[in-house]
C-alpha cells in the first residue's frame, strides 16, 4: 500500500508564520549578534528560510543528534554525532529545531549547551507537538502547535524520504 500524505500546513502558511516569528526575534535581539545552532537534518529548510528574515548579525552552526528509542517515541538517551564547530561561550545562542515531541532531545541539548556558558540561550521550533511532551522545556519561539501524528515535508523525513516536499503533511501509513 502507498502511504497517504495529507497536507496540514501549506507553504504559504509557513512563510506567513515565519515572517511573524522573525519579526519577534528581530525585536528581541535588536542589533545584538546571534549564534544560531540548527539541529540536523530536519531543520535545514526552516533554518534557511528563517535566517534570511533576520536583521541582526547572524552566525550559523549545526549539530546532529541521535535520539534512541523505538519508532514512535524517544527514550531520552541522546548522542551527539556531529558537534558544534563555533564557540558558544558568552554569545547569544538560539537553538533552532524542526519539531519537538516528547521534548527529551531538546532538553538534553539545552543542558549540554548551558554547560558552555552562553550569554543567553533560547529555543525556536517550527512545530510543537505539545500534547506529547513528557518533560518541561521552555520553548521561546514556536511556529505551529500540532496534534499527534507523524509529519513530513519542509525538511522533515520518514526514513529519509519526503524532505523536499514544500508543504507539511501528515503521513498515514
Ligand atoms: P523528542 O521526542 O525527543 O522531542 O523528538 C525527537 C526527534 O524526533 C525530533 O527532533 C524529530 O527529529 C523527531 N520527530 C518527532 N516527531 C516527528 C514527526 O512527526 N515527524 C518527523 N519527521 N520527525 C519527528
Ligand atoms: Mg530533529
């Protein structure tokens, strides 16, 4: 059986929301240099669109994290498979993530970066699966709150497929 892809957030809705998020970030950091840390791979399209709307001086770095767990949920055990290349100490740092589900991955990474003493540390995510959260992580900038269900497109994959889709879709297997 072919999987069914149901569009839930269109490319137009994404771009409109990104302009609002960027306006908020531009106001909050007004003129202060910002180090953006993207969590690969799912974030690559969101981050590319977002940074082009930012007005302060921006530097960009990436990490790749592996969350262990079964297909449906994260266990909270996280490994860094590609670490930062830039120094975050004494810088305003904004972590950018595609989607936050249980919150365990981002919780691990926030704690990890805090140890390196940034000047400030905030989190921006495109999608927030709030109802599945099992830990408390403050999210500073959220694109869309979404229901449970597996989302693909706009950078998000299922077994490495569908990242190129311009709209965010729910995958019905
Ligand atoms: P956590 O449960 O730790 O918050 O989420 C772990 C990771 O699972 C996220 O960073 C994200 O990459 C992935 N993930 C969670 N929900 C979805 C989803 O609906 N679609 C896709 N493609 N990845 C997801
Ligand atoms: Mg991710």
